[in-house]
């Protein structure tokens, strides 16, 4: 019996099938690497967020007397809150320690960041550089945190620098700060990339005395030179849906700045704020949302929009009526937000420091 060999066409088809399979495997390698990198980033962000919550409690930063406002040029010194009424506060020592009164509000407002009218804002605060105790003498409150201390407390040291050995059987080596040529470096301290940092927002909640503490974790946040594009403010309109739902971001300005102002990708975070009123009581509300889906920017002339699907709390306030248009704050580099309710504690009624005269910033 004579066996017939494979034709050239059959060989070409087999090669094509194998090639498609190899391309699929190559794509899986790329996607797997990307997913693995995102998973590692999420794992580090979770560790940073939970550690920040513990730090916030252990250092008693839930006590308003630890909050310092921005630089007071009239007195040439820093001033702190004597008490914190129902106003939202952003705890951001890394930025405030570097730039003072230029970043006294959150979001950062400056020329070029005027895509909305009268946006709601928070007071951006620094913290004490040392514990404020009942024995602190009048007029001798500790200074606010400087750049070094703020970076030490608000930058995570968990993303360690590792040296690959090039051998699959040998684990990577941790790099330490040992350096005989620099005796000022602490010995055997593990070196970190310092890419993950955090800030916090504390906002009032409706009808209950507790505040919502939000730990905002960044990756590679730039705090060297604040500018409007780092904290972009645009208008937002909710279209309905549970847990955030559908919304439209609107930018009013020249076409050249539309793409940068509305820059947002899936899995990024944004902060939405508005002023609400019930009877004679007025309050600012702020909610963090994660973008699940983001459409392309559309529009013409001076009005541009972007449709987004958000995951987060319902944008509904019962008997409270939203006055004015809600505003969204878009920030680059946010990888996670962790929230829990807290009570802002006041000094004990047995405390001896309640009579210390401390001015309050306007």
C-alpha cells in the first residue's frame, strides 16, 4: 500500500494553526505579567492602607487639636484648629510642609483650575511634629511636621529594593543601607523604593456625629511642585443607578485642555463633593468613587464630556437638598481608598490645656 505524503497546502495550514497558538501563548504571558503587576500593587496598597489606619489611631490624630491649618502670614507662624466644626478636612502633611499657604485648600486651586464655579473645598492640614499633651505650656505648642518627618510617616517603606541573582534556584537579595562611605546611614536598614504614600480626608456624615476617615493611597505621587493638573476639578452629573451608577464629567474650557482635565481610566479613583441643605443647616458632603468604565471624551467648542460608571456609595441624601452643581476631583496615582467611620475626640474634661489661647484660621 502506497502512503500519500502531506501536501504543501496542508503543511502551510498546520504552520498557521501552530503560529496562532504561539501568538496566544505570547499574549497570555504579557497579560499575565500585567495582571501580576497589578496584583502586587494592590497587595502593597492594602498593606499601606491598613497600616495608615492603625497609625492614625495609635498617634491619636483623630483629636482635632492635632490639626494644623496652613501658614498664617499675618502672625508669621502656623496656627491650629482649637476645634473642628462640621467642615471637611484633608490631612496632607507632605504637601503642606513643602508649600505652606499655597496648598491651604483641597483641592488645590490656582490659575488654570477654574473649570467649575465656586467648588466646595476642604481645609488642607498639617499635624503636630510632637504629641500635644495636657502639660504643654500656653503658647508653646509643638511646631508642625517638617518635610523629613512628614515623609517618614506618610511614605511606606514596604516596597523593598530587591536584587535579582539571575539564578532561578536562589532567592532575590534584600538591599540594605549599609554604606561604609556614609556613616550617617543607619546600619542594616532595609532600603525601600518609597513609591507608596498616603493622605487622609475626614468628612462629616449626614444625621450622625461620626466622620468618615478615608485613607488615600498613592503610587509615585509628585509633591515637589503643586499645579492644577494634579488635582483637577470638573463638574459631574449623576444619571442614576445604585452604588454610584452612571455619571457624566463635564469640562468647560478650551479644547487644548479637555483631554488633560478629563484624564481618567478604569480602576482609578475620584472624589465627588457638593453642598447640601436641610432647613437652615448647610453641610458639605464628599464621597470617593472608583471608575469601573470610562468612555472617550466627546464635545466641541468649549464644552467637553466623558461618561463614566462609578462604584461607591449612593448619591442620595434623603431630606437634604443639593445646592449648586456637584464637583469631581480627579487625581493621578491613586491606587486604593480605605474608609471607616471615626469619632473626632475632644480633650478630656479633666484636661488642663483647654484654656490655651490658639487662633483659628479663617
